[in-house]
C-alpha cells in the first residue's frame, strides 16, 4: 500500500488540473440547451475510465442521458464493488452570486470552486484516481470493480431504475459504494447509514379564464393566490406536525440509542443558525434539529407563482396560482402511498370555486442500513487510515433514490462514503470542495479497496 499512497501524494497537482477539465464541462441535465454538454461529459468520463485502466467501458443509451459503465474483474474470489456516481450537475442560477465562473475551477483558501466540485464530479473523480494508483503501481486491484456513472441524478434519475433492472446480471456485485454525501463537519469524517426519501408534487389552481381588474371584480370571484395560501396553511399545525391524514402511519421512530448518539456529535445549533442567517430555528415540536433533519419526515413549499410580481403596482386578481410541494420521507414510508394520501386530501380541501390540477413529479424511497455490517466497518477502517481519525455515523436529510433500487433490484447493501462538507453549497452559487478532503478521500478510497478484499462474502 505504501507505493499506492506515495503515487497519490506525488500526483496531487495533476489530479487538480484533470478535475478542473471535468468541471469545465457544463453538464446541466435540467436544461435542454446543455444536452450536447451532458453527452460530451459522458464521453469524457468514459475516456477517463479507459485511460486509468478500466475495461469493457461503454456508454449505455437510455431514454434520456447515457449511463457510463466500466469494470475491472481480474481478482477471482475477491469481493466485487459496484460504484455509483453521477456526472450531471445542477443549474448555476443566480449567476451573479458566483465569485468566480461556475465552470472554471478556481482555488481559494484550499478549496476548489466550481459547479459539480462536491456534487458529484469531485467525489467520483477521487475514486478514479484511487483506482488509477492501484493499477499503475501494482498492475491489478485487490477487488473486482464495476462502475456506473449516470447523467440524470439531478433531474430524478428517471431512467436509472430501468437500466438497473435490465442489466442485473452485468451489475451483480457484493456491495454498492456511493460517494455523494457530506461529512458531518470539517475535520469530522463520516459514514452515512440512512437517507430520507422524496415525494414531489405540483398544485395548480385556476379561478377564471384570465386575470381580472380587482376593482371591477374583487368580491365577486375567488382569488387563486389567496385560496392556495389557505390550502398551504392547512398542511401543518403550529407545532410543525403535518396534517395530511395517515401521513405518519408508517414512520419508523428514532430509537433511544440513535437519539443518544446524535447528542454526542459536535453539533452547535447557534453556529448552525448563524451560518444559515436564520433569526431562529424551527421544526417539529419534541425533536432536536439533527433529529428533524435526519430522522423525521417533512413537508416544504419549494416554489409559489401567481399574479403580478414585477416592479410597481398592478391591481389584478390572478387567474391562476401554482405551488411546488416536496416531502422528505423516512424509513418505512412509501412514496406512492404518501402520494395517494396527499392527493386525496388536497382534493378534499380545495374549494369548489377553483379548478384543480394535481401533478405527481419525481420521488424516491428512504433507505437505512445497519452500521455494524462488515462493509460499513471496512469503510470505517479505511477512513481512519486515510483521514487519521475514526468516522462518526450519521444519517442524511437528502435523498439518493437509487440506493433503494440497488437494494430491491440487486439485493445489495450500500456504503455511503462521502467527503463533501455541509456548507459547500452543493446546489447553490459558489459550490466548492475542500482539497484536503479530496486528497485524503483518494487515499481513503485506495485503503477501502484493500479493506474490502478482506471481507468474507
């Protein structure tokens, strides 16, 4: 292993320049104008896989963006790791808040700024470099590896489940490894053992065929903006509890042991609040901030649109109003069941003065594993060797829907081993990755492959 680690340390400058080249490709999957860039990024990833020594590299076409596959299967009898990541990125808006161009990697104070640096190109790339170091120095890997890097994660991975179902034999493995989650905090390496799921909806109301003069028609017709606000106000009580009937029926409660472990983590609520710029924190009564974010379901309004929103005044009653609503779900909640409950309730509370359109958008199931399984423990040892300290075990408030897909379709456990930080603006302007974590992540990944080789499967 010493030769592998030495190789990694000697090539840091090269790694940085190569990562900048990947980050320079504006692979924004949500915007059709960037479709050629998304494909160009897929081809770049495939070329890099070939260059570092992976085999059977190919682009699998889907109904959307291609999935890049590659493998190295030269370790008979050893465990097989299936690595998953994504090469697409979020839009960059608002552009004027970026301190440097979003697709021009810029180093400031030991951090690399660019869209995709943390989510997820930088974390995918650290595994590429760990694999390269093993193959360059030893001519082989201690385990078998298969990699799938997709291009639609930021738009819901609509075509990934079908890809997994139709390639079960090709994707057979012993464990899935994903690096698309944050460390708990700076200097606190982590392993995530639970993710919340997601259910996303759009509610559209129409009151009249066009906007109306509020002087001539005010008092005669219902205002969609006002009605929508009234409907949203009914979705939670004053204690933050969601009022949709049946919503909590299947929620898996946090255990006393988990709650005690959360209390031991170095979490400062005052610093957390100040970093967010929030006057005061709030959430479901009876739970701490970490418990609310990691282990309790939520309902949030993600967007509202209605009426006149320009400068000055325009006295209209809007014809339409729209809200985007998302729910984060916890283990044992099923997105389809929740969608049924929510839609039924929305139709019930919508007044007859409105035309209602209810749209179900993307979603994903929650996931949780036991952190005492052999693969997670192997990751813990590798992280300690790479970062010089033992990781803490955390849950994550976000969603990676494919984790449940791997579990259900392939029967595989997952290890979530991420090196991002919670404050690295993954979906916001000035996204960045700490270069110390990036380089230590490469070393820890290289150790992880060695640790996995010792796991009995």
